C-alpha cells in the first residue's frame, strides 16, 4: 500500500470509520513502523527516548482534554462494531503505547512531507478549547465621568452634551451631531476598546476613526480655535477631513512614556502606539503628515512609515507594507514573513487571550485570515507552516515546538 492510501486509511481509523478488516490492516502497519520503521531504526537511543517522550506528552494531553469535554478514548460507534483502543491486544504494547503509535505514525509522515495528519490531530485539540474572535465593543466616557457600554447600548441617541447629540449607529459606529456650527459648550469624551474589541467613530468635523483592540481616543465634542487635537493610545486609523485653516493633530503616548505627534491637514494614516511594541509607528496611506518627537521631525510621503523609539529619534521606512498595516481595519489579520511573537501579540489583543511560550520559535510566518474566525483556525494556518504547535486552555494559548 502506498503512502497516500495509508494516509487516507489512517484518517478513517482516527475518525472511527474503519471496518474491522481495515482496523487490523492499520494496526499491522503501525506495528511495522514501530519495530522496523525507516527513520526509527536510524535513531540513536537518546533521540528515540526524546521522540517517544514528546509523543507520550501529546497523548496525555489529548486524553485529559477529551476527559474534560466528557468524551472517552474509544473510537466512535458506527454500524460495524469497534474495539476500544485501550482494549486492543497489540503484541508487546501497553494501552498508552497503542495510542502513541497512532500519533507516532503522524509524526513519521510529517518527516516524509505529510504534515496534514499531525495538523489534523492538533486541530481537533485546538477546537476543543476554541476562543471566539473579538467584535464591536467599546466604552464611552463622558465629560462628567459617567460611562456608556456601547456594545449593549441601544442604537440611536445616547446622550446630549451641550448642543451636540451623541448617536450610536447600527453599524457599530459612534457619531456626533451638532445643532449649530457655533457650539456653546466644548467638553471632552474618551472612547476606549478593550482587548477583543474594536469600534468606529465619526468626529464632530466628519473625520473617520477606527480603533483597534485595546486602544483609546480622547477628543472634544466640537472643534473650535486654530487646531483639531486628539490624543490616542493603542492603534488608531484616521481618515481626516481636510481643513487648511485648522490642522489636525494626533498626540500618541504609550504607558512606558514614548510620545509622538502627528500633524495633518487632510489625509489617511495609521498610528500604532501599543505599549508592548518596540516602536511607535505612523504609516501614511494618502496625503502628507508631519511626525514629531521631541526636537526631531519628519515629513512622510504615501507608503512611508515613521518609527519612534522611546530612546532616540525618528527612523523612516520607505516601503511600508500598507496592506498588512491596515489589515485589522479591513477585517483581516495579515502578516508577511513576520516573527511569531509579533503575530501572537496581535492574537492576544484581538482574542483577549494570554500567550505563553513553552518553546521559543525562531521561524517567521506568513498568514492571512479574516478577523471573524475562531482562534483555532488562525493557529491551524500557522501549524501548517510547520515548526510550531499550540495548546489552548481556557484563555491561555501555549506555544510549543
């Protein structure tokens, strides 16, 4: 039997769809691989011990997670009676070893280029403890200190502040509607998203704002005077309404004290000021912006990115990957040739999970998925690139080789 046919047969075996005859065929093949496998026989004793220890660890985790889900370790019942795995009479093998052989065959195929089977086993484990994606969630803090939870608030008018009406639209967007062009009172609001949240905002001047997860913007309910100034944390994308007489200024600050300022007239740009990122980045898509940090300044052209380190000046990147940078705003997670820790920081914020590392993974990955998918689907794409696996336990994701 060739590898392709055996691969399909093992799929049926793992899902409990084999006939009795097919079960025996698979078990005979597995035993041959254990006792006379090509790569197994070439391993030295330490390598065999390490390989089997890892497989045993995988098996114990699978048994534990299935038990927590109320499952047992038997094959699913079909029209043809099945013998539970733990009762099969494998020569010279205990019950756990029988399961190890099944997973071991997947590991052997992985070395031969058939990663699909290992991914499938891991994927079942991931889906058992899946985490749903974030959504439109935010808290609006009014000038008097009162708060409105927008994801549970009804659409329509939320409150009145002076001559400005605050509205929640049905598309997950907050807007301000002034009764006249000369406000009698200007107060400040804060819109903040939690981890696992995003929200859209239309400022009083018509400028459009997108907040990524774990972000905030502090802004007036009306713009008066010679400038339009807002302050942000986290990551925010702007499409600023042009007004030559009133420049738009964004002040960005991280919790660690890194500060920067962006000055524009009318343009599209993204500011990433997350505290856990090494630099504060401003990326220009349309128009022009002036980026300022202390005494250093830089005028950006479309496609450029200004990187501001806490200690130091401004570094310019000329060919920024615009599609990747604003993917979050367009409903995607898109990473090209990116180190895993960078990707997992995005995962942590959007899915509101803790990420811990059992092993450090030096490889770089490329992935592009919708932000609407459960976390298991994103992790499965990363696993298919090989070199990394994940374990989900509640709101914690463990990264391992």
